[in-house]
């Protein structure tokens, strides 16, 4: 049975990636978790070469934050080689641990077919997971999916809900895109959806 990284990269390529990460950690003796703070500091200062070396051992140990950051650095070529397949592998590793931003990144990769085979159904599934955790861009994309029937069945009520959530998350396109739906749905249903969205945005059930 293939491991998670092998599913993306194949065994040979995965060994090369891991070897590079292990090499990057030589000379950095801090314990894995203790490296997170200096890694964050280097990342925030845009010292990506140092950030990559500091995040690498934590990513290999399965720390979701580190996996997400390593994925971003491979996505943009910050402090390391730009490689979308490798980025997708790290986003998946973090996403499967519930990391919201990694889930959103992975959904975008599936949407665009970048680093992975294009799969709109999987994209929608990951957008939903990220949306439920409050990621605005995921909520906006999920609302668009329900609006157009992309990767999911077309559903005006779900589209209105997630576009409202995006709007409440300061993505004003959500409010703009939901406007035509107000003519399709009953007034009482609109009020119920709006109230539910506001409760969810406020962290209430």
C-alpha cells in the first residue's frame, strides 16, 4: 500500500524530496517543536531560506503548520524550488490533519489541476471542509460552486448561505454574487439562511 507522499510523487521522487528536507535540517539542532517560533519569525521577515530549513524537520515529523508553510514555499518558490506537485503533497498532509488554510489551498489545486489531476468534486469537498472552519476564500469559492453546479449539485440555498458567509468574512464579492438569488428564494427562507449564516460567523450553533 502506497504512503501518502508516494501517491502524489512516486517512491523515487519522494525519496529525493525527503532527502532534500533532511539535508536542509543539518546544523539545526533545536527540537522540532522549539523550531516553530524561529521558523515563524524567519517566515514573517521573508527570510524564506532560513524558514524552510527551520520548518522542514517539523514538516517531516507531521506538524500541520509546518507542512502548510513548506507547501506554500514550494508553491511560490520561496527559499526552495518551486514545485506544485511537492506543494500539493504537503498541502494534503496538512489538510488531512484538519489544517483549514491547507484544505483551501488543496481545493484550489484540485480546481486548477495544479500539482494534481483536476478534480472538481474533490475541490468542492476540500472547500467545504475549509469553509466550515471559517476560511473566507473557500466560502466564496464554495458559494460559486453551488451557484453554478461546479463539483456539486446546483443549489441556490447553499449558494446563498456560503456567499453570505464569505461576505460576513469581509469578502464583499459574496454579497454581490448572492444578490440575484434573492429573487429566486422565498423571503422567509432568505431570512432563515441569513440568520443561520450570521450565527455561524459569530461562532454560535
